[in-house]
């Protein structure tokens, strides 16, 4: 690490001063977003509010990306130190050989969506949506970083550009609704970042940082670590209705089939190895139609999560076996629709080091913890497979994420300090001719090109029907070919 450069230090002081001046506005923005929680791909008001905040900083804002995403680019005004060497991206065939690489572009992201948590004190009374995952804090961090980085004196010292993006639908929920969006051609992927990668909205981004709100009480922040990946499954048991009192024997009970399957899933748990960090957590989204009718249409959603893509794939096969077991036992049909969830998070070590150094400066090393492994998932994992990416955590919260008691109790630790840490990190990357950002992108070895990623994600869409209709002798049950991508 080189010594602090006085010119870089001056830019940092200016960014911090700008954030301090607008502290009240940043907190107000967070609280406004908190009061109007919206679910993924429906974040209209949140997106409008975020776009207005960025426009107010003098940025040209694009909206409606992957339905609700927001994006604005701030160009640094200092010359780019340039590069004539061949970097890893060229070897991967993403840039024509012999050309100078473009100036580095760093994305600062926030996520627009809430979760469903009807018992939360700030829940929307109609939809039950609540910011129980703290994404309002993420948006405030992005907005706060934008305040610091768009300060004219700061932009004059930066090269390359900063891309601010508010991304839809990080929470992978309401699968039926999202399948419908897919069928209607409104999205292809069910999560915001995969969809934005597909749309090319990350083509002008070399590396990305998204600070998630704190995941545990206390003042400690972290540069973030690894996290699980997963596939999503939407499962439907088709039985036969019958009068539940008069002639239950004439029916085929889809709920009982689902219960056998859930028992089978639970019986599999002892086969999950600890190091794989497997999580399978199905819910029943429809258990029948009327209490006096034998259920003939029962629906479940689940994730199959694990630390590696391989462990996700292996566990997914086992779970499918369990779902088929329920159908076999009761004589129903089961339809299993797989969709790509998120990939495991692979934090970039260089970005992590720079961010950590800035965090330590702001809150002291005693208040910075290591990232470790998180068994939850984020679609920052998908980005981390195609570019250097970082998913740090803020602080200043109480309660349990996704639960009614989760809330921000310290706006400075939740919004302001992380915004400062992001601004300082971007300055480290883009000051001094953006040499550091160029070094980060040269050193990075993301496992996939963007085209490979899209192809891989597409390959995870899968529809399985069991038993196959010919075998079951069932007539007219649709179009049930394994590996069929149309649903
Ligand atoms: Zn969440
Ligand atoms: Zn979250």
C-alpha cells in the first residue's frame, strides 16, 4: 500500500464535508423510502424518489430499467492515466486486442425493494411490504455517496466514472408473480441484477459496491464476505377434487402429497454436509381451495441454497427426488419449475482491502469485523461472477433481518458512515488517474464472462413433470416435457 497522497486526501476531505453538510437530507431520504416499502419489480414510488434525489445532484437519470431500476452516471473530469497493456478482459475476448482499455467505471448500487412482513410497524397496510431487510438504508448509502462524489471539486479530481444504480427485486419472492412477468416478456430473469446484466446495463461498469444494511445489532461494520447461492423452485401438486365429507376416497389429495414431500425433504437434511452450508426452506403458498373439498391444487416455493454451485446442483437433485416421492405416494402429478436464483458471493479481495481501510479510518479498527460466510444469498453474487464486486455491511440496526423487530436505531451508523466509506473507496479507486481502479480490474479473475453468465443462468430454467404424462396415462395435463424452458 502506498502512503496517503495529499491530493487524494484533499478530495476525501471535500467529499466528507459535502456528506456532512447534507446529512439531514440523506437521513430524510432514507426515512421517506422506509415509509413507502414496495416489493420487487413494483418499486415505483421508491424509484421515483431515488431518481429525484440523483437528479437534484445535477445528474442525468435513466429510469424504468428492468421495470423500475434507476441509473445515473457521474463522469470524473481528470484525465485517465491510460493503459496500453493487455489486461485479463482482453484475453477473455471482451475487448478488441490492441485497443486502449476504457477509463475505469465504478458502480455504487442500492436495492429498491422491501420484503413481506405484515407484522412490522412500518409495513404497508395493503401489501404487507416492509423494509425489514433495510434496503432503504442501502439507497441512503448510495445517495449519500453520490452527494460526496458529485461535489464539483471532487469530480474534478477523479478519472473514469461513477455509476449510481438503484436495482429492483433483490428479494427473490412472489415467484408466481415473477413467472407471470417472464411469460409476459417483461423480464427474463427473476432478480434485478441478473436482469440488468442481461439488458447490458452493467456493460459500462467495471466493478461494483453495494453496502447492505447491518445484519446484527451493534456498531460493527464489515467489508462483507462470501454468501450462499441458490436455485428457486416453484412446485405444484395436481390431485383430484372430491367432497371431503361425502366421498373423500374419490379424490387424490394434493396436500397430503405435499406433506409427504416435505417430510422427505426433512429426512434429507442429515445428508447435507456442514461445509456446504445447505439451506432448504420450503413454504406452502396454496394448501387447497375450500375446507370441504379434497385439495387438488397445492403449491410450494422453496430455495435450495449452498456455498458452491456444485452443492446447489447436487442438493437440488435430492430435493426433486423428495418432491417426486410425494407424488408417487399419493398418485398426484407434481410439476417442479426451477429458476436461477443467485450465485454465491465472491468478494473481490482488492476492493475489500480498500474498503476496509476506509472503514477503519471512519469508525476505528475495533468496530470493523471480518465478513465470514453468510448462508443467505444476494444477487451481488451474480455480479461477482462477472466483475470485481463487494457487498459490505453497515451497522446501527436492531432486531432480526426479515422480521418485525428489524429497524434502524442509529442513522449515522446505518446511512452516513457507510456512505462515507463508499465515497472514500471510490476516491481511492478513481483519483490519481484511476490507477487503483485499473489495477483492481487487471488483477480480477471473475469466473465468467457476461455472455457465459447469461447462458449459464438461462440453463437453470427447467420444468419437470412427474410422473411423465405417458407413464401416468393422464390425459390433457399440458405440455410436460422435462427441461422445457417455456413456462
Ligand atoms: Zn433480505
Ligand atoms: Zn437485503
